[in-house]
C-alpha cells in the first residue's frame, strides 16, 4: 500500500501511538502533519520522523486552539486522533477536577477536532479515533478512564452517520507499550491489563 500524494494529519503525533502512526505514514510516502501540545516534543518528533514533516501546536481541550490550528492547514486526506490526557484512580480518590482533563481531551477534544477539521478533509477522507480496553472491560480504578474510552467509541459511531461520506472509525488499540502507559501504571507495571 502506498500513501504517495496523500496528506495525513495526526493529532497527538509527538509520542506513543500517534508518533508510530506518523512514522508509518511517512514511510509509505505520505505528506505528514503532526499536532500536539508541546512544541519541544513536536520538534523532536518531526526530526525523528524525517524531512518535510509539518507540525502545529494545539491544545485539544481548548476549542479556539483547535480552530486556529486547522485554519492554517491545507486540505488533507486522513485525520488520526490519539491525543489524550490519561488518569486513573480508585473511586475513593475520584474527583471532577482530577478527571476533567481526561474527559475533556478524549471527548471534547475529539468533538472540537472533528468540528474544525471536517471541512478540510478531501473527498473519500477519513477520521480515526483511538479508544482503549477500559471502555470494554472493567479494571479497578478505571471508571472514568473507561467512560472516556467507551465515550469516544460512541462519538465515532455517531459522527460516522453525521459526517458521511467521510469515514469515521474508532480503533481499540489494546495494551501498547507507550510513554502514556508507563505514566498511568508505572514503568512496565501493566501486564495485568492484557489478561
């Protein structure tokens, strides 16, 4: 498969699954644009991916930031969204303030992105969101993280109807060894998730 002459925008493209996706698209000759919160990490990722990669700083929780970032982007073929702020906690430690970034980035972020990116997608374009196992299976301390992941799958199903003929999909990636997984569970302390 080739992505030659295709333009791919990856939100959350400076690390983890987003960075791996950007590298894979670039290796298939796509024109790649990565977006993320940290300018420093975006610059590092761009250098790691290869020459000609564009980057844009974006805060998916802030609709004005999302709108401004996509206003600067030319038309493109595919959009991949993996940006999220992850948090877990036992029910006794669960507070609205602690989990607001998780829900705002995963759900509101996805809606902000779709709202301001859809008009920039070319014919036969697509949007792909990333969900997670906690949205499908219960884990201790994952009530809100699970809600966010189940929620993004619901967002994807409904936007597939609303934005047709743009294809909208959600991929449940499973347990992937990324910096975010280390952040949430402690380095290499997540083997129980794959059971």
